[in-house]
């Protein structure tokens, strides 16, 4: 396991100095899911949620959140993100929606936190838009699926498929 880098020699929290790091292409993929009642998923798929198009709103929320991650997570660096995609995979059998966010940057630090924030915010947005009809929804299994670039190279979370 690598050494934690967000602490100085006295144990105080610090923002890591990435100034000497090489500028490289970095990609992070995060995934999660929202579980719900079958009728809730049906309403989403049939665009019968009173607040509007759940996928369109949640996609925009995820993209916006990725861009604001450094405002939310105290030690994250502000990044000039190249792209953010947020995709949804409805699963009628399990009454759930899979969420996948991919964030890309050319920079000196990775975009794992931005991808995780995009997934989390998209999931929270789905919950917010549907809570009037289903307060039992759960947000589950938010995780880093894959990252590429930087000093640590390519990482695939065990058990995850890659594209």
C-alpha cells in the first residue's frame, strides 16, 4: 500500500504540491447504482416523473459536480477537465440504474475524485427527482472502476470490466 500523501511530517493535512509532476493524459472511470422499487424504474423509463427527464437532469448534475469537485473536497486540486461523460444503464430485473462516469484531463494530478463525485451527484439527483414516489431508494457500490495515467499507471479495480 502506498504512503498517504495528504499529511506533512507532523500529521497536518496539506494540499500535495504537484508542480513538479509531469503533465500526462489521465482518465478515471467510476461506477455506482441506485436501487428502487420496480414501479419507480418504470416511471423513469416511461418519462412519467413529475420533475422531468431524470436521466437528462442527472447527467447534467454529474457533469457539473465533476467540474466543482475541488469546491467540495478540501484537498482536491482545481482541474481544467477535458471531458466528462455520465451514462446510465437501467436494469429492470434488479430494479436499479447503473451509473458510470468517465472523466479525462491532461494534467499533473488524477481525476478519480471528479469521477466519483460525478457518479455520487448523479445518483443523488435520481433520488431527489424520484423521492416523492419512492423514499426506499438506496445508493450503492460507488467506487473507482479504473484509472489511467500518472505515476501509478493503469489500475483496474478487481472484479470490474473495462471498455
